[in-house]
C-alpha cells in the first residue's frame, strides 16, 4: 500500500470499516512508515476529540489512544488468523473421519 492509500483509510480504520485484507495492509504500512504513523496519530486525536465533545463525556472507548487502537487491531487480526486455522483443521479432521468411515 502506498502512503496516499493508507492516508485515505485513516477514518475507515478508526471506524472499524476495513476488511481483513485492507486491515492487514494498513497495519503493515503504518508500522513501517513514520510519516503515516504521525499523520494517523493526528487524525485519531482529532476524531476522538470531536467524538468526546459530542458524547456524554463518559465513554471509555474514547479514552483509547492511537497506539492502543493499532495494537487492538493487530490482536484482532491474530485472532482472525487463529480462527481460520481452526476452521481448516476442523475441515481436515472431518474429511479424514469421513474417509475412515467409508
């Protein structure tokens, strides 16, 4: 992903609107590009600040900083990969079981 593409995905990332492929590419780029990381931090701070002002000022989700949001997304991707691997293993086990029954 190029910087312009990543920068265009700041708001969708903050709003949890990226699919798994986009999220993986976004996080890989943001971890390697300091310029995009800094710009993302600014966007995140602005957006979350505006949401805080519009809210009842009690929402804990608004207290998460930009780095923590990235870590949570990375954890989500890891859990997604584990779930996909579990599905494949289950499918293989079921296929082996069917073959053994025949």
